[in-house]
C-alpha cells in the first residue's frame, strides 16, 4: 500500500513535515509494510519558505536588506541546491508586519530585489516567490531598481521610490539590469485577480490597509496608471489589466512586465514545486489536513488542492485536523473522503497545541484510521 502525505502546518503546533512524520508513525504502527511518502504543503503565503526548506532539503540563507521604510532589516530566503531554486517571501523584506508605520508614498519593495539579486549571485535561476502581506504600493519600482532597472523623471534624474515616485516616471532605462536575469524563471504565488489600476485595483482595494486615505486614492491610482502607461510604451506590452497585476501594491505588474513571471495560485504553485502529482499517480491513499478544517477549507485552501489532484488518479483522501467545525462537511464535496479531528478528549487549547501532544495525537489518530483500513 502506497500512502502519500501532504499536510499543511498546524500553526503553533507542527510544521508540514512534522505533521507528515507523525502521520507516518501512526500508519506504520498499523501497517508496518506500507510505503509512506512525505511531501511538504503550503499555500504560497506565510510559512511557505520554511515548508520548502524543510521538505526539500533546502538551506536558510540569512542576509540584511533594505526594509520597507529604508532601514536595514535581517531576513532570510530558502535555497534548494538540487534545483538551484530560491524560495522567497516578499513579506520578509517589505511586509506590513515589519513596521508600525503605514506610508504608501514612501514604502518600497527594494529589499525584495536585493534578495533576488543575492540569490542570482548564488547561482539560482529558478525562483518561487510569495507576494502576500506587503506594506507597499510602489508598483514594484523599488524591487526593479535594486535589480538595475532605472525609472527616470522628466529631467532624466532618478524618479525615486515608493508611491510618490509613480507619477514622476517619464522614461525607463534597462541598460543597467543584471544580465543574468534573462536566464531566470520566476513563478509567483498569487491568489488575487485584481488588475493594477481602477476601483478594483491595487490602490483602491488594498491601499487602505497600508495607509492610503480616502483623499489619496484617486491621485495615487492615477499616478499608478501613468506609471503603467510609461512602462507599456517602453516595453511594447501592457500588463496592467492582467489578473494579479495589482497584487502586493503592483508588484505583480512588475514581475509580469519586466521579469516575464508566471503568476500562479499559491497552492497550485507549491504542489507543482514539490512534485506531488508524480507521487500520486500510483498512490492508494493520500493524507492531507491543516490545523482547522471548516467550510473555508473547501473554498480552495491547500488540503482541497491536494484532494483535487489525488482524485485525478483515483486515490482515497483522508484529512486530519486539530479541530473541525460543523460546516467542514463541505470538504467531503470538495474531494476529501473523510476527515478526523486528532484531539482525543477534553483538553485546554494550550495542551492541544503543545507540539509533543499534537504529534502524539496525530500519530494515534492515524494509527486507528489505518487499522480500520
């Protein structure tokens, strides 16, 4: 019997790989001869870098980069030596949680470009990048500037960075870009479909949480539109209306326009990156799950992505969770054949989330399920 586990992290209790090993322990207690394959699972957001580092024998690369408001910050990215792939979360360099300050006119994505440049120098040519949780609304000017692209004002001087630079851009110069970028492939985890500009664009929809006030919306959106027109005229292509162009304050637009990136739903990108489908082709049972299983899980979250792929090859799908809600039955319609909460009795939240308890509970639950099977 071949079993493949792809379990999302139980935040505060178990990483994706730790959950996989706990399930494997329980499975083997019931079926010692079972073949159990453990794959990491994430959705492209927070925790993706750690999941892929742990699950794909990667390395954590620490470095200091420019933070969203110009101060140096310490962060890290993942390096997967086997495939020369870098795994980056833009929030590590330009995330909204990095500062109590909210100023869309000055917040910059420069640090994201500095991470990319460091990875390029290390030999990476494939990139997996999550762009959720940004503090910025700069259209990606900061990131691109760090990579050697220049955005010039009317008099030929540098237009600057942050949202305040967008309306000043009159021309683009790519002569200084790092030539190695032409050999790089960027896959960007993006779960939003917003265009760059307009009432459904970056500024109007996501700007308020970054400090965009009501009276700033229209002028800042117009500045973003101006910036997009200048870029389109220079490049001969307009990516401003593409789905996801408005993600991360226009960072999606920058990736599409200047780095020929693919914007892919987060879960799909991670499943592709870890090679899950290949393992599912001859799998009998697939194990997935997350900390809390509810109706939102059925609305496209990572465990349902696993289930959908498993059903393509006719495998049974079992999910384990720290807790389940009454409306989690929606997961059954989304491809999860059966799901089980792992908590075994009355307990406090602190006890249930204790990592040692969580691992033991998951192993025990998996053992009993597989004794039945």
